[in-house]
């Protein structure tokens, strides 16, 4: 931009001294041909004035005009002369030329402005780019440095890794070596131990010999007396028979143990099989009736149908007992298959549920909430009705049982109840009869006792009568010896009485024979005697009473 | 719950008779027989030396007292106090002594395990069994007392001999594939014998009664192996506790592992109940225990304690064992099934304060009891699922599925319970300490 062309103005005339050079606006021109140089790159208006006046003077008007015309025509303007060779100026063309020149000047100025603007812009762009370039260069430097650093670290880590690997290998080698050392030492120790043990055994043998040889009298057992065997049996000799028996017993013990274990295992097995069967049934019941089944069947053809038949057979109860491999495998396989189907089914349901939650409803598979609720209500109503029915039926049944009815079934029922009752009654009758027997026995005993008592009393009455008679007689005959007599007779009498009592007792033993009724009326005569006798009777009665009491008790004991 | 007074004891030798009527205890060289209900002294026997071991015969008519230092075994009769029997092993020495199941033979193991002498109380016969194995559990009797299994070792190989106890006839003799047999145990049904190897090898072998090898089980190699085993009372399960802090359960049908029980130091499962024993401050009057015991006279110097339910996750006190020593205190050292086969109680030796109770029906951890001191011993009630625990202080702890309770024994002075022993009816427990013992009578309505 700084290269400006300097237009050297050609010499107009050799005569003119005012030859000048047209210089640029901005720069000083290079040394001119003429000495007279017009200066000032930016001519001010004044200088412009002088400038303008300097070009054309009054003397060189024609020359300057022709020069201008030449210039203009070379520039493409029309000539300013009126005619082609005239000296008169065409004013219009001059004005047009001037206008054109002005326009040109404006255009040039504008172009210049634009160029300057662009120049400025380009300058700023350049600055910007230079800055960017500088920054990028810096960044590049930085990243290069970083890369170098990272590479360095990577190298270090790799070397570390290698060293660690090396260490690991060394450790492993060491471990292996140590293990080898251990094993070799172990064998060495074993060998040494064995050697020492042999030596020790030899010492033991020697010691044993010494101990046995010494025949130490002290080694003995001193026992007061020998004790019997724990089980009371005598010791037996050891023979082949006993050996065989021992072996047998040992094998029996072992077999028992094995049998027990096998039983337990069989039981466990049976239970587990039952559980598996139940599971299978439940799984089958859980699975929905799939419409795709027949399709599958047709596809797989005979294989599946065979399996189905087999599974059907498996469901029979007697198959549980078999424990052969194939049956077991079939059972487990069928369960696995059905479990898989159930799993798929559950997964499908899960998907459906998730779809429902997300909002996509499938009319066929999903029941709407209201329908579901309606159904549950219906079901609940049904349940209620059924319950009520059951209750009423129970009530009716009870009523029927309570009241007599003409129905056959109720009769039968009644018969059953009657049978029960009858049996109960029979039982009670038996008891009653037993009790009756017991009571009769007791009654008989009582009557016997009463009879005996009666007999005793009669005997006693007789005695009393006799004694009274004696008394009376003794009283009437011997009055003097009455006391002695009475005492003696009392003793005697008593002894006699005793004798008579003895007799009466002996008589009592034969209840049937003695029935000679003594004088019952006599005892009422003497009050003493009565009191005496009554006291005796009283003393007797408890004795007499005791006996039936005793019998009662004994009877009671018997019945108990 | 009632406690009897303290009686003297030595050597933790206090045992109930199998018929449940008598209690035998030792004081130095004297043997004291008491009645179980009244604890009155019924009989007193004097032995020749300090008694190291006592055992009742199976019919409760005889009791043997073994004095290892003198090599003498004395047998006393309860029916006839005048009867005496003395077995002198003399220079052969005595290391162990036990009854045979019929209660009429005594098996003495001589020093250095030279031989086992079978002395008969019925006849004058003596039998010798050579080459018995010097291990922890070398003799095992079946529960019905018919057969005896004996571990032997000849020419650096292990053998098992099966004898018929009625006439001591050798039934079977077979070798085992063990390096160094550690123990043998019969299943309660008497048909399977479990044989396990030393702790350097995790190996357990199961033999049938007729000597056939039924199965072998190895869980892992190289690490320390089996520490303890227990059969379930129905012979259905075999629990194996090992040094890797796990219990493995084998089932009796396939003899394969059905589950593993781990014993981590932190319990995270929210379904596990963790009871933690906490000290109660003595000033608190209201005893807030889960099942408050009857009013006990508490002594001034001992503090009460109660159980609190800790919220899961709980981290238990973990004791790191010393790595250099042999027989480290790590792994499952104690293992016991309850008599109704529903629970299994275990103790992990590096968490010595906790008892782990597993539910066998669900095969899961049920309860953890965390105590303040290390567990000394625990034992299940022979009648019901009730566990009694002692930790070396003067309290006895009872757990049942309904809850757990901590009971202070109302004694003057120090009474540190080291061991306990249930009565066969489950009504009373004998609590043994170094110098004394007492009997605790439980009432039926109490802790159910």
C-alpha cells in the first residue's frame, strides 16, 4: 500500500521553467528530474490554491489546455475542444469532463475510504490472528510439556509394575522353595523320628525284659475276696465258638445301625417325594388352562404325549414306592418343567400388572377394578348365604335328633342312640346287680347276726331267769349266809353264769338247734337284776353289736 | 438355686457316681463318699498315698483310686466298706488307670507305656496288652460298653486293636494311615471309630466296627491341624476343631464336610446375640440380671456381675499367640454338643474369654458369651440344653436358650472355680476349685 507510483510529469516545454512533479499525497517523492519540486503531500486549501495556480499561468494556457485534453482523451473522456483541431474550448464538454472528474474523484474517495476500512479491518484481523496464534503456540507448548510429563510417569509406573511382577515371581519362587524345604525337612524329621522311635522301642523292650525278669513280688493284686461278675454269670472259656459269637454280635450291631439309618433315609425320601408330588399338583392347579397346549402337543407329537402318559402314571400313588432312577428322574424333570411354566406365567402376570400401572389396558386379560369388586361382593354374598344355609341345616338336624320323627333315617339314628343308651343301661344294670348282691350278702350277714343276737339274748334271758330263781331260792332258804352265799354264789353264780355263758356261746354256734326260749318275763321282777342284767346286756350288746359292725366293715372291705 | 457349704478337695477330683446317688471327693490321701442330697459323709477311706485319680465303676458299686507315684491302685467297695483291693504295679510304674465298662476289670497303663495290664476282680487272671500307644486318648470304650478300641504302635506304624470287653477277645487288628496317631473316639452309636492324626497333619480317618476304612478327611496341608473333636449324641455329626480357628462338621451319611464354623474376632451378623459380662457396681441394690436369681448373700469383697446384650458389630478380645512355642494357644480347643443335639459350644483359644454357641438345626452362630476372665471349662446339662461355664472366679454362669445368668457363689474368701461337673439328673452341679468344692442345687422352675 505504501508503494505509490510517482508519476513524473513530462516536460511540457523546454522553455518553461515551472516544471514540476506531481507527487503523492502521503509521501515525499523520490528525487525529481527538475530542481523545482513542488512539496507538501497534504496540500491545504491554501497550498492547493497555490498548487492550482502554479500549474496553469497566463502564459501557458494553450499548452496546459492541450495537455489536459491529451490527458482526458487518454483517460477516455471526450475531447474538450469544440472541434478536433480547434483552439476553442467546448464548454459543455469541459463541464461534463469536470463533472465526470468530480464523480470520479468521489468514487475514488469512497473507494479509498472503503479500502481504508478494509485495511483497518484486515489489520485488526491480523492482530487477532496473531494473538490467537500466540496463544495456540503457548498451549501447544504446554501440552507438549504435559505429554512429556505423562510419558515420564507412564514409564515410571511400568517400571514399577515390572518390578512388582518381579517381586511376585520372586515371592512365589521363595514360597515354592520353602515348601520344598518344608517337605524335605518333614521327611528328614520323620526319618529321624523313626530312628529315635526304634531306639526307644529297643529301650522299652529291654526295660520290659528287665521288669518281667525281676519277678517282682510286689507286682501283685491283693484282694480280700473276689467279686462276682457284674451280670452275675460265670466266666467262660475263650473258644472258637465264643469268637464266632463275638463276630456275629459285632456284625449284628453294625447291621442294626445300618438298617436304622436306612429306615430313616427311606422315611425322609418318602416324605420328600410326597412333598414333591404335592408341589407338582399345586403347580398344575396354579397354572391357567393354556390354550396353547394342544398346539405344543401337535408340534412335539408323540414325545410329549408319552411324557404326559408317564406323568399320569407317576401320579398314581403306588409309584411312590419305586425308587428306581428313571422314575425319580421323571418326577424331578416334570416338576422342573411345570415350575418353569409357572414361572413364565408369573412373569407374564407381572408384565400385565406393570402394563396396567403404566396405563395400557388389555381388555381381554385384565378385569377392570369395578368388575373385580363386583365379583368379590357377589362371592361374599354367596359365602354368607352358604353359611346361613349350613347353620339352618345344622339347626334342623339337631331338632330332628331331639324330637321323635317317623323318618327311617331318624329312626336309625335313634336306634344308634338307643343302642348306646342300652349299653350304658346294661352297664348300670350290671353294677346295680352287683350292688344288690352285695347288699343281700350284707343283709344275710345282718340277719345272721341278728339271729345270733336273738339267740344270745334268749340264752341270756334263760340264764337270768335261772339265776333269779337261784337267788330267790337262796334268799328263801339261807338267810344267814345270804351275804356270803350271795357273794359266793355271786362268784359261783358268776362262774355259773360264766359257765352258762360259755354254754350259751357254745349254743350260739349252732343257731338252728337252740330255740328253747327261756323265761323272758322273769327278769322284770327284780329291778336290781334288771339293772345288772341290763348292764350285762348292755355290755353284751356292744359285744354283739360289734360283731355285725365288724362284719359290716369286713363286708365293706369286701365290696371295696 | 442353693449352694452347699465348702468342702475340702485336692486335685480337682470330685465326681458324681453314675447312678447319681453319691459324690466322691479326694482330700490328699483320703477318699470321702457323700450322699448327693444331704452331702453327709457316708464313707471315708484312707489310701496309702496322695490320690491322683479316682473313677467310679459303671454300676456305682466300686471306686478306684490311683496313686501314680507309688504305682498303686486301690479299689473300694461301697456295699462292703471292709472289702479292700490293692493293685501294686511295683517297678513297672503306673501312668494311667481306668475301669472296664463292666466294672470288674481295671486297665493299668505302666510307665513309658510299656504295656497295659488288665486286672480282673472276678477271677485271678491277668492279661497284658503290649505296645500301647503313648497318646492322649489311646483307649476308647463304646457307649454300650461292648467293645474297646486301643491304639498301638509297632515298628513306627500305628495300629488299632478292637477287643470284646466281655471276654477280652481280640476282634480286629488293623493298621491306620496316620503318621502319628493322636486320639481315637467312638461314635455314640458304637459303629464308627474316629481316628485322628497328630496336629502336624490334618487327617481324620473313620473306621467301621469291623475294621473297614469308611472315609478319610483332610481339610488342608502343612498348617497345624486337628485340635479337638466331638461326636454329636445322635452320631449324626462329627465336629472337628482345628488350629485354623474353624470347626468343620462332617455328616454321617457321606462323611463329607457340610459346613464350616468360623471364629473371627469381630462379629458382624445382626442375628447373633452377644452377651457381655459386665461388672455391676456393688452399690446398686436392684439386681438387673436377665433372670434374677433368688436373694443371695453377697460377700463384701466380690462384685456382682450381670449380662448385657451388646450391639453387633462386636469385637472380641483377641490374644495373639507366641509364634515360637510349640502347642500354641490358638484354634478350637474345647468342643461340646448339647445332649439334645441342638447346640454346639466351642471355645477359640485365641479368644479365650468367649464361648460360641452354634445352632445345629440351622447351622449358624446363635449366641456368643463374652466373659471378663478366660473360660476354664464348660459342660452341658445331661438332661436339657443348658450350659454351665466357669472362668476361674467365684461365679458360675448358666446359659439356656431362654437366657443366661451369672450367679455369685456366696462363699467367704476366695473360691476360684476351675472345673465343674453336672449330676446325671441335671439338678445339681459340683463346682471344683483347687482346694475346695461346693455343690449347687438348681431348682426346676428356675433357669429353663
